[in-house]
C-alpha cells in the first residue's frame, strides 16, 4: 500500500498535469498578470502608479541628458515643470528638485 502511494507520487512528479496557459497581460513594472478590464492604464501596466514608477528612470535619463547639453539648473527646473512635474505629487516634485540641485553640486565639484 505504501509502495503504491510512493509510485503515484513519483508519477505525478514525472508527468505533471499541464496547466492552462495564462494569456492575461503581464505588468511591465511588477510582472504580475492582470485583467485588462480592471487595469487603470492601457500601456501594459496593472495600475497608474506602476506606470509612473516605471517612468522614474526615464525622468532621470532626461535630466542627465539636459545636464550634458549644458542646461542650467534653472532651465532644467523649467523643463521639468513643462514635461514632468504636472503628473507628480508635490513631495515627488520637491525630491526631484533636490536631486537636480545635488547633481549640479557634483558637477561644480568636478
């Protein structure tokens, strides 16, 4: 009797039951599968917050590009207000302003 249970377990490990393929879209930020009807964003993200979080690297790349192009700190702040700050919360805007100021301090020291 015990041998039969062992044999059944072995067969289950060797021949797993095929699970149906999950065809729901996968969030580009967190990797979780989600229903398109429940999604807040239709860009491949499960929520608006994940869409915004995924854009942080894009914002950083843009700031670094502007610095490389010789933009001043004031000009970058104006460009950020025009292109990025409108969808950010006040605390996030202040964090980016501090990050930009810190980056300019590093550039001046170098």
